[in-house]
């Protein structure tokens, strides 16, 4: 029996089935967005926009500073049609340079600067010496955070809809700090100089889809000036202790997946239809899919394929079984090798078996050949078919991919590539803070629209949401805005099932995967209670010296878990520890909240008081949390939560605790 995906992707075959009465041609319907913003509840329907979009006036006049690889100003995503004058508080400028003049700034891109200090001359030669973006990364990020509304956008017909940023009426200030076609040439001098200028220019939010340990500290000065700073968590998952940008004053963003997939039907010579995932599309003047010889190529390395006739064939490849160095090789590297070797040998297409590692967006680079990703169960079905066929008679046909969205797809899930905690530098602080869509995101790049994955794509989702929240809560501090998104985040999907984290193997997500959970913008607009921090409090825990080109911070003896963060992490729990937290009521004046405790395994938690009573005279209340180990163990982290609820609002913070018996912890066999 054909699967649902097969029927969606291959309607041409439906009329031949005896149980089908009739087949109607496909009709096009307008989608609100290319998915991630709809999935987060920020629909753009002109008659009924989401409540947060309406209340914030779409982020009107909030200024988002994007520290990245520049921008492509001609993209439709940066049109300033219908915009009023640049806000008078703006003090920035539009620097001229190669292929960039002042007319490239407008009422949408209100400022643009670039920084070359310490960048290798050879790297600069392949880039524009200006704010113009050569590789597309900065453009993609900026349009995701604050791109104007652009209708009828797709990646060669896939993921079709209306593209826009989370705060489509916000202004964009560009600070080009990353250089080269790969966008990887950057250093602390360029980034810190960009942050310093952004502070003086008057940005409201800083979005940095960059990962480097020393750059988070340069953001402290920005936070102390009231600017919320958003960083990407890094793409070294699912390995633990890989999360980057872990300073407590920034928002560190993990990447999640939305309810959209791109099924691709593979039909074998025995008429068996199976489904993979790809971005395969028919090019102009291409013929419809036909059966082609199917060749098994193992790992598809140069040694394996040497001397094999691949001309015109579909080649089945596989990543090796673990163990392998996940951070340096893994399925990513093996796919890249196969993708290069199969076309070199004249192969028509590639079917690649891999573990759940979210490499699908890599198939966008498969110019000229279909590249389909499958899991090992599907791989076994194909191998069985090949084994049952004569060597020369095994054939297969690959159909173009299609886009499928909706409740039939389990989402959100933490993407496998998303870096995981705990933080190496600050294990007494839970990082990342939050998860947001970062897998297969369609956004602007040059004059086109590309699908790309990474925590670089997740961070601007949060930046756009912070811009909306800032518009309706202009006096909230960066800590208050961070608290709002962390305490209202979701840890279950719409079916009430726990959010999963992709990896080896897939598992139920925990705070080191997604912090407070997956972001819920509409709930964050009215969080009920917030955990606020005076930016000067950070100086009690981190002594920092910040200049235009450098930043040094030395952690004091006071533990980070004593900061008034919307999370608790106790990395060495060998005796009872009592910490305090303070919450501020930002909801109804008269409110009563009751504590609900989910203790980490092996830990007893007591909260005093367990009931918080707010009124006009009592808006801020302090409470204490006592964590006690139930056994004397050299254990591992376990997780729980503390939730304040009043029947309407749910204010939840994650808790991580590790029981220890020795001064130095080493988890080795």
C-alpha cells in the first residue's frame, strides 16, 4: 500500500489505483509564511495577525543590529516601501566601500559598517571591502530577524510561501565582522569594535550568529546599556559540553525543527515505493523521472568507487557505523565525500543512508544530481531488493521532492547539530537558554532565497521575537526579556508529548539541549512573573575589563547559580545548598502563585515560601530554594523544574543538579 507521503508526492500514479474514483489537479493556496513563524504562532494573516504581532505593530521602529558577514541590500526582503523616517534617536552611519554607496542604505537598512582589523589580506581579496555580503550568511540572518514581507518565495518550488522576518517592521543596522566566501574569518577585534559602535549607534537588540568563547564578554557593556544580546549556541551537537557563547548576560540559542518535511519518493524496480528526504527538483528542460540502474557503492570513498562504472546510475551510499569522531567527521563528512565522488564517476543520483543528524540542507548543494537521504531501515529494504535482483537488473526511480507541513509531523525537536550543555566555562549556569527554529530555514541570500540550517538560523528567530517584546515592553531589561522567553517556553509538543532531541540515539530533550524549552512568543508577551537582574549584579560574579578591541573577565569565587537567573544549575551537590531567587509580578496586580516542584532524580527540593501573594504594595517577592542530595554518590546530572502557577499563568524554570563526592569530577571508565 502506498504511504501518505507517496500519494502526496506522486499524484500521477493515483488514477491507476483501483480504489481511486477521481483525481483533481492540485490547487495553490497562499500560505502565511514559509513555516517557522506560523509554527511559532506568529501568523501574518492580514485579517487576523497574531496577538503579539498586532500589539507590537510588527516591531515598528525597533532597531536590530546584525553582527555578521554583511547584507545584500537589493534583496526584496529589505525593501523600505511604506516606511516612515529613520528614528531620530539613531546615531549610526552608512559607510561606503566596494560595490556599496550611501544609497544602499534606506529606511529599512538604516546603517551599515564594516571592520577589517586582523583579517588576513588573502581573505579580504575574495570579499567586498564594504558592508556587502559575499556569502549570504548575514543576509539570511538579517532577513530572518527583520525581513520585510515578500510574497511568492520558494527554493525551486519547495517551501513556497511568503517570506518575512519575525519583526517585519523593525529596522536593520549592519555590522560586517565576518569575511570570506565561507564567512569564517572573524576575530574578537572586529566583533568587539562592532558591538562598541552598535551601542553608541542606538540599537535595541544585537543579533550575533557567531560562536567564539571570548566574544560573549564584549556583550556585557551592551547589556549594561539596556541592549539585549542574542548569540548562537554552536553547531557541534549532539556532543555534550560543546555549547558556546555561555556568558549569563546573553541569550544563547539552540536550534529546533519545525513541522515541515520534504519527502522524496524512491520507486524500486519491483514497484516498491519508499520515502526519503531531499531538496531534489526538476530543472528547466529536464524530463520526468525514469528508471535507472541502481549501484551499491558502500561508503562511496575514492578507494571503494575506483574502477566502478557509475555512468548514468543511481548510487546507494552509506555512512559508516559508529564509533567515529562526531565533531570532525560523522555523517556530514561522509555525505560530502559521496556527493563529490558520485558525479565525478558520471553518476546520475545519490541515495545516502545516515543516522538522524539533520544533514538534509546539505543536499541543496547537489547541483545537477538528485541527492536523497534515507535512514538505515530504508537502506536495508533497498539492499534486500538489490540482493534479490540480478546484478544488472536492479533499477530505481527518484521523484522530485515536495513540501509537507502540519500535525502529522512530530515537532518541535532539537536538531542533532545543535550544540549541547553543560557549559565548560560556567557549569553553574544552564546553557543554552532557549531553542528556536534553525533547521531548513528559507530566507534571503543575495537576490534569491536559500534553505539553510544551523543555530545561526535559530538566533535571529529569537532576535526578531525580542524586538516584538521590546516594542510592547520598552522598559524591560535584557534580563527581564530573557526571563519572559525562558519561563514560558514549551517542553512538550501540541500533543502533550515531550520534545525530543535528535542524536545518537534520539532522546527526550533536557535543559542542556534546549534550556527552558522551545520558544513560545505569544506566551512570552505576558509571562506573569519575571526574574530580573540589575546589570551591575554581574560584576559581583564576573570581574570584566572591556575595551574596544579586547575583553577580559575573571570569574569570582561566588557561584553563578546565585545570580537571579530563570534557571538553576548545581554542578557539585554533596550537601544541602540553599539559594535565593526574586520574582517581579508583571501581570494582574492582585495575584497568588503556588509552587509546583519536579525534583531531579536523587535530589530533594524545598521552596520557602511555597505561596507568593502579590498586590499593589507587594510587586517583588524573594523566595529560597533548598536542594539536598538524597544519597552520597559521584553521579551525573539529573533534571527537574520549579513552576509558579496561578491558574492562568505558568512560570517554569529548569533545574540541573549533579551529586558529587570528590573535589574534582571526571566521568571516565
